[in-house]
């Protein structure tokens, strides 16, 4: 059974409090989202497998650890997920990046696909799907299903803020996918926005509000 991990690190909580503020401007919002993504990524990669490798230091031969087997891929859900990529690449610069384009139909709140481009070897990689907000869970579930349809087997989901409703939908749709959450909020409102949330993450990252 997959795990749901809600971050309790003080730096993550402090930075999430900052981006919740209505008066946080676009530049600071974007930078802080990137920093939060890096910190969550640090926690989310804690269980990656390691293998022993023999090397030579300036002093002697020795054995060190390095990541085993599959390499990593980061797949943001467009467009807000793009705001999390740079922070993660700071930690994992060799990761490849794919993109999945989904938008939420304003009437039905269901996800509609408009774009999908993945690394050619994504099925062999450990994939981290990222989106700042897990609201209804529809977009995340659809994106993960797209990856599974293309042969991906080891998939994780990372978000900054989640609603309980979205977590339950994602757990039910994909019980094999680990979920990493910066903060679990109270609920969704009648417009399927997270409460208290931080508004529209995409608009705040790209200044299109």
C-alpha cells in the first residue's frame, strides 16, 4: 500500500505560510514555490535505493553509495507544475523532464488533456509527478493514468497544498502511488478551490491573475 506523507519540516511550513499571503508578489511567490519543491523533493527521495560503487579518492580506493538502477524523471502538470521543476532540478540535475497538459473544465471540474510529452525511456525511470495543488484529485489521477498507460511503473506524486477530498480520490484511483504533501488543508469550497489554500497557483506563479 502506498504512503501519504504530510511534511512537518519547519522550513517547509514557514515557506508555505509565506506563499499563502495575498500580498506576496509574483517574483517572491515563484521563488518560494521553487524552494518548497526542493525541500519536499529532499524528503520524497529519502527511500530511493542505493548501490555500492568502488572509486578512488585522492587518498585511497574506497566504496561509496550512488543511486541504484532507474534514473529519475520529473513530470509537471501544466502549467502550475512548472513552478516546482527548477527547485527539484537543483537537487537532481540529471533528471529528465516530461510535461503533461491538463486543464479543469470550469463547468464539470473534470480534467481535459491537451498535451503529453515524456522522455523516451520514462517507463524505465522513477517518475515524480508534480503540481502545487491537489484539489479534486482529478488532474493528478488522470496524469498518473497517462503515465501508467505509457508503461511507467514507479510513480510518486508531489504537491505543496492538498485538500482531503483530493487525497482520497488519488488514493482510491492509484493505491500504488506514494503522495507527498507540503500541507493538508481543510476542504474544497463550492468552486473546487482549496480552503484556506492560496488561490490559483498558476496565476500567482506566472503573474496572470
